[in-house]
């Protein structure tokens, strides 16, 4: 076996070790059900907060529209009442 062959073999062994280490880490992450549950809970919580914020914004917008419509109805009623008195 030449030095080049030995160096190439050592490099291949090192690459294989790195790949094996990554595979073990990936398998450990898949087996960690608790961490997966926490991550999913955090994701769902974030989504719920966004949806709740959007709903609150929509509610405020509709409330403003309702108040403006009610004001227009009252103003129209007052104008009609005044017109009838003449």
C-alpha cells in the first residue's frame, strides 16, 4: 500500500465518520419526542397569536364602521325630524 493509497483511505474513513455522526444526530433528534412536541407547541402557539391579532384588528375595524353607520342613521333621523317640523 502506497502513501497515497493510505492517505486516500484515511480521508474516506474521516468522511464516513462525519456522515455517521450526522446520521446518529438525525436519529437522536427523531427519537426525541419531547423536543418535537415542544417545537410543535411553539409553532401552534405562534400561529394562534397571529390569528388572534388579526381577529382583534378586524373587530376594531368593524366596530369603527358600525359606529360611523349608527352616527349616519342618527344624523339622518335628526335631519328628517327637523324637515318635518317646517
